[in-house]
């Protein structure tokens, strides 16, 4: 059994890591940290986990407390900009790192200044981190020591858009319009997440300056293309708890038909373990974030307006699973040579 | 008091017409039709209206039953393609018509073939109908005999986009990404609207072939511009009951700054009775469909990504009020020379 | 026009007071206080009220600032235990008070120790305050100087149970099981009201020691009866934003039939302006909090299990209107001799 | 591997059986029936199961089609009153039956006349069926051939109330007030389940004549007691998708204190695999249906009002898992001698 530490284990992503790792046959959680719940049992933060992880108690996060637990791998589920020093220290001690924050996702140190407002203290390490999106980076992930797990809005947008870019099918600006549930905002209450304010909401957010995930999306899509890809992202809070949907609008380069576009998706995702292609004409119910909740699946479909020569690609995922904890475990599985779906081989839950 | 008939009064739009007309000081509802509830009191279809309209009973819809009630104006809240004969017959009898269906919205008879699948039987009447969007057509509405009240997704998109088009600020395709609540689908149950399937949903619909409201949007925006405006619309069902939000993405023609774009909005909407401009930097809470629920207001804001030279304009409204019944009453008020906000002068309800 | 001050105007009850008073033909809001939003316009706290109350700015609450605004009446929408000194000071200055907190609801000073944990500083004033439930205390309300407006869970329980008690129809303990939406908890965010935690919730609260509204309920029901009425209350948070439903379970004294019980309800509520009786057999849709949202109505019905000799009475209201701001305005109308439904004569909004 | 057939596999309970059995190491689904989806792949009815059960196609239900699939066990997830003939035929052919309908739950044939309106055709078989609530009937379940799986509202009420009855702690009528989510009503759309009507709802149902589950509850609780137990049940639809909560109100016989009552719960449930006791004073977050969603757990707590001498017991479960499919698999595991948690050993999902 691989020994696993989870730093930042009292948040929603932390809770999902604990839920998934409980079902993982090769991993054992030996450490969980939480400032707020230090000294308390797991179910104080995660009442649904009552009865699970009985021996475990939250600890105050420190490099020492992690190392004392002697983990093989540490998952970092901390806020952006927090715990930047942990990866280098852990790597030095021979502990692999899966970082679920944005701290090591971007290759260009400059981007941290613009999008996150800090100077990255370990610019060299950025190039060594592997962006943990298996559908794009599976080969690099094998044996990886430092995995930078993607953001949920970035994941759903990249998955929706990648075959358009890889196939060279579209021209000009991509417009990515993302809608996401309230769990994306994390476990800390705020005015905007107060139930009477959030339930029933349909609202854009970060409309000034743009959405941070844009940097990841452009970085990864550009890597797939011969040219720099520009994406205009808008993010919206809607009245779900779980789930994120990306609608990627683009203009078709050569007015290719549906079959050509569909073939690009089938070729890229046909054999992917966690991507499910939803043919828009052959399935009665279409695509909905509801159909992936609780699972690591991402469902993908496309709509084509032939007369207008434009395509809209859609991807739907569970923001806490394929958008966070599940994808992190998937990348961890690849890195350590486990079955890619170890701990993740379960159907979505519906209706919920 | 003006005598008002409501055909199709048992649906959600019909219910909202009854609610609003109850508060209207110049109108009196003398007729309400419903096939399903014929012979039954109003509260059988609208339990919230228990105690209101005590004398009224639903009638089976027919031109004779309407005329017998001797109305001055008839609101038609019928499904698209139903009751196409009513407007000419009513007009002939001297009864004004406010048609809330799509039946008389499009100027080009051809469009009915493409988008609604029927041959329009009264193509000549199409040119006489006034598209009932007061912010665009106030002058034509004065004294109008036949008002074609706009669709909710069309209204919210046009309101968001119009100042970009009027100002000549943008180039190329407009992308309109609309998110709407479940009441938009009407009062008839279906699999897709079944609560366990709809609650928590984030799903695109009509992804093949496009959204019908696109025709209205292109018609009206093109009229504001010197050139033909093309709009790529995608509609999404989200987990609200009321409300529709349009996010209109566009590329700025001359990389103009925020002030120029804002000025175009202020110039077009600054004095509008039911448009509220939400300055993205000067207001703490931004824009949300929640802030207009129950009212005839449409809130509008914009986001600008200077570096990318693109703008996203947002509009939020209550799909059953400004998106349907409220806007119909607003247009009716203008047509008959009442105060524009008669029956509509009330704040939104929040939180709800 | 009567000059009205609203203390605690940035909360949800305050917001509803502002919404309702806007539609009130005899009252004018001349003052609104808020610690958090002092110096800010109304729409900073209530974005739905953008465009309303343009001249008004929140002030820091003090007796001086209120008196300077020279109000005839002051509504206090403050937390329990806050502003206890305001009523005596205001009354002394000739300003009538409608207190929406629990501060002056209970007649027995002892009860404040037990249920609210403080010594009431003005025990003499308690006997002068009129409990503002018009259906029980209309006569006392006429001309009242100090109105203690009831709690929402108390209102809905008392309305459901009163005819059982007045008619002497039931024996033994009344069980009141209340279910309420999230807006009941007020505008301050907390872990329990965080959207991912609250949406979909069905949970009891205050299960240790009982619900505070029990004191009001027992006080008011006992007054209607020749004996002391004991009520066992349990309150539950459910996944609505607005609305509270009370299910009052009781054992019938003499195994009387449905007609006898119904007659007691009809006799008590048949002429009430804001109580709507829903006959369980004659109406197709029954009773639901959804049918009263946005309005001052309370809907009432009963279920009878003849074989078991028990009755369950149900009442449904909007917790922020009939459960708070609307009922306060209704009592204010009676006190000042206005039409009882002034500012409140509008239908509920449905669906929302 | 045990070969399993699922009749009525396209409903919500059927879908949950398929989800759970996928994770079951000892069972293999060899047959799934659905009238509506006959001939179609599983994901046509259950879009979340896309990619699972690829070889399986829905069949038209008949005894022949089941037997042709040669199952060892058949789960019947059919509506009440449908398929009454299947259990005797299947048993005769040596196929065990787990019936999730009410068809074989009641021991007294008379009860079927009163509560379900039909004459039971196999009264003798009623006495042979084992009521599949493991916490009460584990011993009888071992080796059982015909299991009548309990209703969700019955399960949650019995679990909440049983220790009060077993301990002989309470007197007189038990009042059971149940609140449940919309998935309880099944997959067929109706006016009441239409999203705009159901979202935000708080409404009682079956208020005339009582809730059918009352018969099961009284049968099972009376069996635990020396006397006949009477339960007054009221059921409410609230605005969740999943989950049911029972609040059982009772008067304490001897004014025993908290510890005595708690001991009865601990003694009955302390070692139960799927009951989690939530101490009302020692846990920060209490009990909520949200904490059991997706799992077979039922959480239980109690509240005591010492001064009033009354107790309220609460139980929360996922109506489709512990209230239906999960409990059926749990009973099946016991009957066949598998680990009781086979296929069910997974944490709840939260937040969702």
C-alpha cells in the first residue's frame, strides 16, 4: 500500500480525496491536515464520513508533521498561493507531490504575476511540474514526481475544445462560456454563497479582468496547436451544487461538416477511460452535468450550425471529481503505475 | 377601464398576465380561456390566485367566446403555431391584440418555414405587427393594433447586445450564450422538467439546428445596424425556476476602451423605465437574475478584456415578466397611452 | 403620509419592509439604518431595490438619528436582544413602535431568562405591548402604540392550531412540526447556510432544549383556551429559500368528524383578509408554501384520520411577509386606521 | 457469481440497483426489464450509466423472459400492485425474490384492501415473505427465499422509533412526521413533480386517509412491543431530490432522562453496520439527509425536552439507497451469506 498524506483535508476537495482514496485498493491515507479542525476527528469537518477513517485526526499543517507521517505521496488541496514551499521540500525528502492548487500549473512565471498577483518563488520547478490532465499528458505523467492538477473550469474547457484545436478545425478566438455549481467556491461561507443569495442564481463572476483559468487553458491548447490559441472565458455561477459545463463557441475554418468534427472528437477521446462521447443525434437525453455527478467522467458533445459555419462544443464534469480530486487520483494512478481507474471505477449517481 | 381578454390563461405566462393585470389600474380582465380547465375557477390552474378573480371561470377558447366577452384588447398566451387565425379575426372586430407567441414576430414569412415548420397563413399581417420591445420600438407601439410580444431569450439577448450594434462597436459574429430557468418551458410536465431530472441540471438544449429565438434576434439587431448582424445562440437549462441571463461575447472593432462601450449603454438605456445599468466597478454585488425576479426590470452590465480586445455584455431578466407577461403589459400600456409602468411599478422580490 | 423609520433595514426583513412600504399609499420611508452599510445607498444591501429609494442612505442606528428623521412610526427589524432600549425612548418621544424582534413578545419576564438568556430591562412595558397577530388581536391593535410582531414559526403554528384550541376540539399535547426555508435564518452567512451545505438539506435544528417560538405559541394559544396549552415544537431546515409550513398533530377529544373541525376553521378564518382556507377535498392542488410566496397570505388546511381519531392541521406562509414584514405592516395598518391590506393587496408570485 | 435479474430496471430504484450491483463483487446482472425502453440499451433510461452494462438491453417483462436469463435471484422494482404473480412463479422455479414493492410487505391480507385497494391473490405467501429490514429481521433474512423490501418512509420511521418501542419508553400515539425529496415519487413526470411546481415546495401529501406506509410501520413496531403500537404519519414533499427524514414525536412514559433514552438507541444500533448514531451534544454538525446521500447509511439522533417529558427521534437516509435499492441489496447479502456490506461499502457523497 502506498502511504498518502492529504494537506488541506477539511475542504471540499480534501473531502473528495478522502472519499475516493477510501475506495482505492493501493493507497492508504496516513495523514490529513486542517488548521480549523486540528486535533479533531475527520467527521467534524466531513459529517458524511462519520464512521470512516476512525483512527485519523486532523493535524496542523507543517512540513515536519507531514514527513513524520512518512508518506510516499502528498496531495496538496490548499488555496492558491498557500504552501508554495511544500513541493520543493517534499520532493527533496523523496515524497511525490500532487498539487491541486494553481501553484505549479503555469509554465511561465510571468503569468503568476498577472493572474495570481505573486512572484513565483520557484520558477525552475514550474518546468518540472507535469500538468495533470491525463487526456493530454498521459506519457509525461508516468513516473512524474510533481503533478500540477488542473482547475475544474480549465479541465472542462480544455476537454471540450482540444479536438477542435488538434484537428485544426477552427479559426480565431475561442469563446468559452462556463457554468458551475456552488461547491466550486469551496467550503468557506460568504455572502455570495449564502443559500438565499445563491439558490436560483444565474450570475457572471470575475467579469472584470477575466477568469484565471484562462491562463491554463491557453497554455494547454496552444501546446496542441501550431499557433497560439486565444480563449475568451466567461464564468457563471448557477444554482447547482456540483457540476461544471463548458460551452465552447468557435467558427469553423473550412465549413467542414458534422462528420469531420465528430471524427476529431472520436479520434482523440474514443479510447479514453473517463471521457464519454455523447452523439447529439443518436442519444435521447443528451448531456447534462447531472449524468456525471459523483464520478470521474467527463461527457462531451457538439452542436453544429452548418448554415452559420460555427460549432459549439460542450463538456460536463463533476467539479470536485474530474475537476479536482478524481483527476488528481487518476494522474496519481498513472504516475505510480496503478490501473488508471483504481479507486475511480464507479458509476455516477443519478438523480441526486 | 379597458376590458381585457386572456386566451391561454392557464399557463405560466397566462398566470403572470392575471397577476399583473390585477394590479393594473386601467384594465379589467373579463375573459380567460383554458382547454384543460374550462368551466373551472381560476385557482384550479393557479392555486396562488385563490381568492382573486372570484367571478371568473375559464372558458373554452373560440373567437366567439372571446367576442362575447366584448374585450377591447386580447392577450394571446398560446403555444407557437396555435391560434394563428385569432389576430385577423379579432382585429376585424375592432379588438386589439397582444400576441405573446412567436406567431407574428418575424417579418419574413420564409422564416416561419425554417424555424417553426409551418407556412404562415397571413404573411401580409406580419408587416403590420409591431415587435413589442419598447426599448427598440416605442414609437411604433403607440396606437399599435397588433403587438407581437418578444420571446424571453430573444429579449434578454437583444437588450444585452443592442448598444454594441447601435454603437457600431463590434465586428463579426456575436455569440449569445443564454441560461434560463425551468419556468421558461411552460406548465406542461415532461421528462426533462421532472424535478429529479431538472434540479441541479446544467444542460444545453436545441444544440442541433439552433435556437428559434435566433431569428428574432438577428431580425431586430440587423434593423439597428447598417449591416446584417449574425448571432450564434446557444441556450442552456439551469437549475433555477425563474430568470434568464444572456452573455453576449463579441470582438471590439477598434479596441475601444471601457468608457466608450459604457457610454453606448448609458446613451441607449439611461432613461429607460425598466432597464437598470449595473456599473461593473461601482456596485458591490453585480448582476444576477435573482435581483429582478417578479419584476419587469432587466439589469445590464458589461465586462471588458482590454488585452484581448473583447467585450462580454450581460443582461438578466425574469423570463415570465420582462421576458413575457410584463413586457406584453408594458407594450399594451404604450399602445393605449397609459403610464408605461401601470401595473408594473413594483420592486423585484429578493431573496426568493 | 405617515413618516416611517426602519431600523435594521439591511437584513432580509428590513428589505421586505422597504419593498412593501414602497407600495403603501399612506406611508413614506424617511429613515433606514444599517451598521454594515452606513453611508451607503439602499441597493448596496438590497441589489433588487436598485432604482428605488434613491434619496435614502443607510444611517448608523441611534435614538438620535431616528428622532432627527422625525418619524411617526418606527419599525425595528433588529436581532433579538438588540435595541431593547429603543421602544421606551421612542414611545416617550411620541413615536409608535412596531418591533419585529422577540424583545416585547412575551408577557412573562421570566420567559426571557429561560428562552433568550437575558433579564428583560423593561418588564412593565411587556404588558403594554400588543402581540401583533391580527387574526387573534385585531381589537387590541387598533390605536396600539407598541406592537410586538410575532415570529414566523410562531405565526404559522398559531394560525394552524388556533381553531382546534378555540373549538376545544383537542386533548393533550399539541405536536407542531415546522419546516422552513433558508431566508428565515437572516442575511448573515454561516456554515449551515453555505449553499453547498444548505441546498438539498432536510435537518432538524434546536433539537436540544426546544425552539424559542414555543414560548410565544403557548402564550397565545393558552389565552384562547380555558386551560394551559402545551405545545411540543420541532423545527426543520429544508431546501427552500422562502416559506414555512407548520404541521400540527393533535388527538381529537370526542372523535368529532371532519365537518365539526372544518366548521371551527371556517368560523375563525372565513372572513379573514389574509387567511385562505383550502378545503382538502374540493381543491385539486392542496396547500404548498409555493402558493403564498411574496404575499401576506397564509393558507390553511386540515387532514383527519377518522379511524385514529387524530387531526393534522397545516398552515403555509411566506416567512418574510406574513411571517415578518407583511404582518408587521398589517398590524401597523390596523393600529393607524388604514385599510388592513394597504400595501399588501397583491397576489403571490408563482412559480418562483 | 450469483446471477441477478432486475425487473422494472428503468425506474429510479432500478437504476440504483444497477449502480450498486455494478460494485458488487459476488453478483452479476444478467437481465433488466422495462416496458418503455424494451430493446434499448441501459443508458437510454439511465444516461449516467453510459458506458456501463454495455452488453445488456432492456427486455419486455415476462416470467419467461426472466427465466430464460437463468437468474439465481430476481429483484422486482415494479409499481405497487404490478407483478403480484411473479414471486410465486419465480419461487417455484427456484429463483429467489427480493420484491421492492409493497406487494408482500404486509402480513394481514385485509390491509391490502384498506391501504392498496386490491384483494391479495396470494395471502398464504404473505406469511412466508420476510420483511427486509436487517436491523429488525436479520435472523429471518438468512437463507430467505422471498424478501419484501420495506418502503423508504417506513424504513426511516421504524429506524427512528424502534428503540423507543423496544425500550418501552413511550406511551400513547407516536407522531411520525416525514419529509422527503422528489425522487421518492419515481421517474414518471407529473404536475406535482414538474420542476417549477416542485422546486421550493413544502407541502403535505396524502392528507386525507393517511400514508400507506403507516401499515408497515405499525406492523413492525407492534411486533417489537408487547402492545399494539399506533402511529400517526404525515408525509411532506420538500425541495430536495434525495433523502427522507423522519421526526418521531412521543411522550416519555416515566420522564426518563436523556441517558436512558440514548442507551436504548446505543444498545439497539451500536453494532449495526449501516446505522450511525449522532450524539446531539458531542457532534458539531448534527444530522442531515445530506450526509447520507448516495450511501446505505441511516443516521439517527434524538432530542429531549425534559421539562415537557417528550422526546423527538430523528432518522435520515437516502430514499433510493437505504430506503430502497441499497437496503434490498443488504438483505440479499444476508440471505445469500455474503458480507452484509458487499457492494455497499462506500462513503456518502457530500456536498452534492
